[in-house]
């Protein structure tokens, strides 16, 4: 790793890659994030009804997802928008896990909710708007659950790494970084997908990195291509919004894929994932040769 990066990110020493630290592999149920397998997390923006959630869970599982996403506590920009079903939503997620075997990732929005969310979730999501909520980060870290840390919409890489450092410093090594688009002068799309951030994070940290093409794009037409870009940039996985009937979704319908759209995205990823497997095999070979020298 380039020496100047150690200086640039020196206030987050524990997240930086080094010869002494093995890449972090986050265990979830019977699989891992950050290992050889590419992990897709998929599901609705918000948990709405039992039927909506269960149909989505069954579908995305069949199409290759390993983790069900769905918000029970929603950070909405308007107080008049749907705020989430709370505990009832968490219970629905747990039933979907029981029925499908998918792991659950869901957002905790406040310190007070962390113990309850951690009771139901396999991974706690810290949303973009809360990336710098340090008391929430500490409470989430102490729950012992893996943390999916979304990049703040105006956070630099250094800010992002500082938040990851807080979780690690609380004794929780299982952090997954998520690039979900940032605010720039460009307003054509909901956010600007910072694919270079994925490539950079893969070089400078030992943590798994995933991409969120849904929040980055804001329009479902762009989601499959941003997903491919995330794979090409070196992501370990994706988190994608999927809904049985996106135009009727209670939140983020514009950017949600329907079932056929999700299947098409997954199918389109195959050649990119095959290339990723080659690259991984080459990296492992190079490391073995380096070690043998
Ligand atoms: C979400 O995942 O639905 C969400 C609110 O994401 P973000 O925090 O990235 O906006
Ligand atoms: Mn959303």
C-alpha cells in the first residue's frame, strides 16, 4: 500500500490494510462476507406487509441472494412519509428468515432501538444519515452484531474510515463498508456513484466493501449497470432494493427492481463475476508466490 495513504488516514489505523492483518471476513449464518463468495443482499426498501416481504424473500433467495434487506425503522426526509413498522417489521423479517434461510440486514436508527433490532437482525445497518452518529455507532458496535456501515452522503473517505474505526475500537471487528453514492454538483441522478471509492477502499482497508446501486442511481433503469460497475471495481457484494410491485412501494419505488428486473440483473452479473473469480485466483497465486520467496 502507498505509504502516503498511511499518513492520510492515520487517525483510523485499525481499518488500514497491512502485512500483519489478514483481510476481514465477516461470518453470517453459514457463509461469509469478504471471502471468496460474492454476496448479494436484496429486498424492499421498507418492510410493508407480510405478503410483500415473504414474496420478495422467496424470490430473491431463488435468484441467488443470501441476505434479505428491509427497513423496519426508516430515516425519511419528511415527517409525513412512512416511518416504518418498527417491532412488527422486525418480526416479519424474522419470519422471512425462518421460512427462507436468508440472513437479515436492517437499520437501527437510534441508540435506544439497538438491543431490539439486534435481537432480530443478523447484521445491523447504519444508514447514511447516521454515519457520524457516534453514540449510535458505539451502541451498535457493542451489540456484537456485524455492522453494515453506509457512507454518509457528504462523507469523505477519511470521514467514512473514522466511523469504521469507532466500531473497531469498541471491540467489534465485523464491519462491512457500503458505497451508496454521494452528493455532488450533479443532480441528474439521486446521487453520484463513487465507484473509485470502492476500488480505493479495497486497496487501503482490510474490511469487506459492498456497493448499493439502488440509492446511488435513484432510478431502476440504472441499477443493473451500476451493479456491474461495483463488481468491476472490486466489491465483495451488493445491496439492492427489490419489490413485488415497485410502483406501489411505500418508499423508494423509483429505484426498486421488480422480480424480473432483479433476475435480469443477476443474470447480467454472471460474466463479471466469472472475471472476478479469475482475478481472485490470480491474487491468491501471487500472494502464495510472494510468501514462497
Ligand atoms: C436504505 O437502505 O433504505 C437507506 C435509507 O439507505 P441510505 O442510508 O444509504 O440512504
Ligand atoms: Mn431505500
